[in-house]
C-alpha cells in the first residue's frame, strides 16, 4: 500500500479498537468492519470511506501524477468529542 494511505489505515484501526463493537461487544475489528458497520460510530464510518477513496485514488491515473493526498495527514484522537472529528485537513477560512 502506498504511504499516503497509511495514516488513514492506522486511524481506522485505532477507531475500530476504541469502538463499542470491539470494546463492549467483544467482536473482532475485522468482524465489526464487515458485518457491523451500522453499529460503528460516525468517525469510523467516515474513516472507512476515506480509506476506500484513498486506495481507489492510487489506481486513478489522473491522481498518479498529482499525488494521492486524501489521507496523507490524518490522526485519530479517541479523546476528541465526536461532534468535532479532526479529518486532518487544515482549513484556513
């Protein structure tokens, strides 16, 4: 996998490990990702979609020359309130 998606993948793993599906119900993270996606928090669902888009962007010929910057700067912080997820993009407005 390209290094541009590693941050998103690590954040998705952290999010899954801190989710109720793994912590309280005792499911495996892979099982939660495949079979219990509707039970995951919104942050994990967003990370799942962003990871998919990042992997898909690696195959897009238009993005190969420009660079795949979907998940290049992302970290998951489980202590951050769920209403304000940090998606790694700095907005200057």
